[in-house]
């Protein structure tokens, strides 16, 4: 049977923690003693009936639609659960056989927490607490919503975000950076920073957790009160806390019913899964941690680059496809070379678009209709459009929205002078865009960085915020060539091309006002192989993709060797696993599940 892709342990933990309120017990026999019994031995590690049962339950729910449609059987799902567990435990057991435990404040918190660093063990506890606390948050709001109407919580708008470079420099190596991502969760960090600034306690007793959760009651209560849309008096803080107590009681009861565990036991049980995942990651880290230091990496990257460059240049020559390639650059693109005939043809530009509002757009459309100017290019139409453009009011996207959800409005960015639209010298942009295309940088920033900051503040053409390359515009005048940009934008680009790099021009199209900034001439990418681990460089992009490929191969080969060592002799089942399958009506062949497939064997 072809193996189905496994689900990450952290996702499984999240599913279990967040589904507690449904109070659905597992299948078959689930008394506490039975759940704690061993189902599978993997070296010195033991996989309990509970782990198999709960993992199967989560997989079953995840793949239910496929099961119901006959694409996958319940037996296959059970096999997936068993396979994912013993594969992880092989890594855990192997890691422990070659490493010593670490003594710290959380060494004895749960099984194998002494094989993590303190900050890693803290992450495991914090992560499970975070899931529990956010689950309580949701349930409290659900309960209050029975009597009170709340305005929908506004989702964080990330559409305007610029792509941030990976913070590789914060770590001793790229491998260390990759490993560290296993215990970084930005959503959790933001939640803790907002509600639990002092951090979370190691104490996981029920009383302490309830008190810890309620330490943020005032903040959470105020936020709900701010979203309350009714006219009647909102619930008091005292009554809110009583509801929290009731919800916690319900949560604890659900855990006892579903898992026969106390809240403390449940948290430790879930933390053990996260710990096991972390230890397994430490096992794989051992195989790739020195990969970037191998001399062959740079040589192979150079060879790959030269081969790809030769292929691209042959395509430019034989297929005449340079124009298509350069005008459709994407996240996986490289500019391998610039044919001589295109040496001065293209430039990179950034665009700050401040748009017409709906009323202004309607006015312009009505004007074009009155003039019979379907192409909107008559002198009268353009003159009126420029006059209206001077009245554009921009949104300040860096401002805080008001109670109606609107950003601060900024007037006077532009003015009509001498028969043309210009940047208003006394307006909010006047300090940065001067006469003759001159750009003045903000303190401590380059001119390009300054334009990026202004894009964050005013730009509505947000597609370029996450683009690897800036817009590419052709600025020579070849015959039979059609631009993909509006004519006004092309003309502004030609103006900055004549002025030189780091200059700007302003134009008006039917979209609004464009501030076009010349960020550089389009030239070939040239990898600097000393910058392989420097995000944002050509060499880094090549290295990152190659590293992922090599890392996967290294880890898979190492695991297959390890798995062969464990096969049949170090992986054994107990009668409890058979009982679990039988109680669930599942026909299960354990030997087949752990069998090394011929295609994997060397």
C-alpha cells in the first residue's frame, strides 16, 4: 500500500486540545488503566494504547471525507496512525541512545523532557497551555453570545505586509536557524505578549491554571465589552469570571469523560507528544547540522548555476523568449543574463499608487461619456482628470483605524501647478519628493528604503509588496511592441530612466496618481557564493533550495538505515494492540505495517 503523508504532531495535539468540549470519547475500551498500557515497544520507548487510540481518532477525523467516499479505508487510517508513531519513536529512541539527558528546571516535567534544552521544554508547556487557553477564550465568547451580540472580531490584515527576510543572522548557522523554527510559534508569542506579559508558569495544576488564565480577565473582558453591540448593560467582570470558572469546570469534565485524566494529567500527556516531536527533530538535526560547511556545496551550486544559465541563454537565442522571461519574473525566477540587444531596454520601478475614490471614478466615467471619449485620451478629459487628481485624499495605512474602521485621511498630497500635477511641497510627501525627480531619504534610510516606507503608508498597489523583483518596464521604443502597463505609467518610467536611478516621476492614470520610482537598471543576477546564508541574495535563494533537497536526502537515508536496525527485533507489539484493533472492528497486520518495502531497500 502506498504510504499516506503523515500529519505533524503539533497539529494532532492542537486537534485534541481544541476538540475537548465535544466530549467524544475514543473508540472501544478506554478505561484509564487500559489506555496507559503498552501497545508497541520501540527499543526502550513504549507507545501506549492511548497514543495509538488518540492518534487514530485524530487521523480518522482528518480523513473522514476520504473514508466516507471510499478513497481510503479505516484499516489504512489505523495503519497510518501506528506507522507515524513507531517512526517517530525510532528517532526518539535512537537519539537517546547517543545523547545524554540535560539537567534543568523542567527535566522531570514529563517523559523525555530531560532530552530538551530548557527553552525547548518551555515551548512544549507554553504551546499546550496556549491551545487550552485559546479554546477557553472561544468557549467563553460562545457562552456570552447566547445573551449578548458581538461585533465580529476584525481579522489581522496581512495583505499589505512586505516579505520579511529570514533571521538567519540570529543563529550560529543556517542549520541551527532551521532547527529553531521547530519551537517558534508567532501566533502563540503574540497571544502571550498581549495577555500574559510575565510569561506562563511551569505549574500545571488545575487551580494554578485557572488563576493564571484569569489573570488576563480584565483585558479579555474589556475587549469583549468593546465589541458588544447591544444597548443593555453588559455582563459585569465578576459575572464574567464566574462564567470562566464554569467553562473551566466543563473543560475539566470533558477531559475526564474523554480521556480519564485530570487537567494536569491531560496537559502533561499532550506535552509529551510535543516533546517527542522535538526530540525526533533533534535526531534529524544531527544529520544535517554540518551540511552547509561541506566544500562540495559551493561547487555544486556553481555548477548548477552555470548549467541553468547556459540553458536560459540557449532559450533566448533559439526561442527568442527573453522578453517573455524578463517580463514575467516570479518567485522562482532568476535573471541569468541580458542579451546585448536588450542591455538598455529595461528598468526596475516601484509604484506608489494613490487611487481615485469611487465618486471621483464615477465623475470621470460620466465625463468620458459626455465627451464621447471612449478611449479617455482627449486633451479635455486628461486635463479634467489631472484637476480631480489634485483633490485625491489618501489613506494613511500606518494609522490606527477609527471606530468605523477607517484609516486617517491625508489631504493635500498633490497640487495642480503650471498645467501639470506635482507633489505638493508642503504636503505629507513634500519632504521626500522634490523638483526634477529628486528623492530625499529619511534619516537613517536609503532612498529605496524611504520609498518602501512610503509604500507601506500610502500605496494601494500591494501586489508588489511581496514580489521578489520590482516591476520591469521596457523604456526603449521597439517596433511592434505592446506594453502590459498603461501608457501613462510607461511614459513616467521612461522619464525616470532618463533621469537615472533613485529618481521619481509622477503620472495620472484612470487608477489614480502613480509615483514611479527608478529602483535600478535590469541587469543579470550574479551570485556571490560567500553570501549563501545571507537572505535576500541570489546565492541564498539557490542555497536554500539545494539545502532542502540535500537535507531531505540525508535525513531519509539515515532514517532508512536506522529503521532497518529496528525492523522486527526492536519494534514489537503487545496483545493490547491486537485488542485495540479487535475492539474497533479493524483487521490489522502489524508485521505488514513495519515491513521494509522493497523499493526502500538497497
